[in-house]
């Protein structure tokens, strides 16, 4: 069995090159590789609008990213790209819709760890699609998560928080549900810190934030876009970010590594997928367009405004990363003994 500490160290080794190196790919090497691949394959030329499925409601980080790439992707393809929000079940409904779509290039989807790497591990019989029902096209971005607490909690730092939890029985943390990425990140952190909390799984992220602001739960993990806005208005306290570097959106908030959890690195990622068996020419065409979009200075500037770091890599690198990500989450689930039962 892989220990939680071992998992966290492995995550750090896996993700640091991605955060620091893959972003460069989007500007230089990635464009070159995508262009070369395009020249070697028969170019796919779409003749009708493309659907870009997003598994979350408008306004969230996934939706914002989809709408950022919408225009440059449409320009590259020469056809309209329509963002279609299919919220529900942590992105699983959208993923299922993508899995069942024809592999003709006219339906692609935004995907993240929850639907693409975790769901089938926790509930293989209940998940309506399989892990290999998709074609990875391009990883677009990574984004730090933030440890946030209710504003009335008498803590200012992670050290304060750990001390508070150790002396206070039955402190509760909330998540968007069992097996969601914020649940798994929280469990990994708690194991590393050597503290126990009561898990309160909700049906979605919105009620978690509502109860956190109201003082009904003590802590949650949320993406930087949401957390930064709440912290800046005093609605929550931000204690630490889960990436290796501080976020420009919360420059005074330390990383968990700075707070004592050496090598802790669990950001969120987002990428574009197609249905299974998407022809190589179509994958190449999309990848070329998406890598170009990630290198666009205006796109990068807007991504920075909501805390995302552009990636833009090859389909092969994304596929390799996805396999590693699924293994990492499987180890976390086993180590923390998480199940849906």
C-alpha cells in the first residue's frame, strides 16, 4: 500500500515539471510539435458548428476557460464553436454525454480529474462510462486549490488551524461530495497533518460555501477563482494554497509546503477530450488550434485573472499525464480508505 506521505511526494514530482515546463510548451515547442504533426496528417476541415461540452454551470472556472478558448478555437477551425453547459454530478453527466457522442469531431468536452480520473475508481459499476471512453486532445490549464475556513474560526495560519482541530472535538469540513477532488485533497492533507475531522459531503459546491460562510462547517477546499473572491471580501479566511507556488490572486497566502507539508502539490487541471476512437487527423487539428490558443497573450492574461496557468501540450503527453493522474488518485483512495458505501 502506498502511504499518504508517499503519494504526496509522488504528486510533487509529477506535477512540478508540468507547472513549470509544460506551460513553456504552449509558447514554443508545443506549437512546433503540433504544426509538424498537422503536416504529417491529412488535415481535417469541419463544415458545421462544433459543440464544446462543459460539465458545470456558467461562471465557474471550467466555464470561464471554455469561453476563453471558444473564439480562438472557432477562428482556427473556421466554424462556430458553441459552449454547451451540462452541469450535474461533478461533471459526470457531461462526460457521459461526450462518451456517447459520435467520434466525428463535432462534439468535444472540457474535462477535469473528478469525471475523468476519479469517478470510475470509486464507483465503477455505477459510472455510466468507462475511463477509456475518451480521447485526450490537449491539457489546457492547471489551477491551485485553497484551504479556506469560516471567518469566525479563531485561526490565522495552518499551524493555528492544526492546533485548533487537535484540541476541539468533532470539527467538520465540507466537500461537494464523497470522492470529489476537494474531498480527496482534504483527506490527503489531513493524513499528512496527523489530524482528524468529520467529513460532511454535500450535493455540489454551492451549499458548501453557503454553510462555510455561515459557520456551520469549519473548512473546505475550493478552487482559487472562488476562494480568492470570497477571501478578499472577508467572507472566508484563506490559510494555504495546494500548489508549489503562491497564487498572484492571493500573494499573502502561503503554500501548504511553506506551512510545513513538504512537497505537497495538488492543483486542479482542465483539458479537452473527444469521444473514444477520434481519428488522429481530428485530434491533431484540435490540438494545433488549442496549443495556439494557449499561447495567445490575451488568453494568457485573462487566465491569470482567474488564477489559471496555461499549459497546452501534445495529445501523447496529456495521455501519459492522465494515466499517472488516475494511478495517483487510486493510491489516495486506497490509502485514505475512501468509498461510496
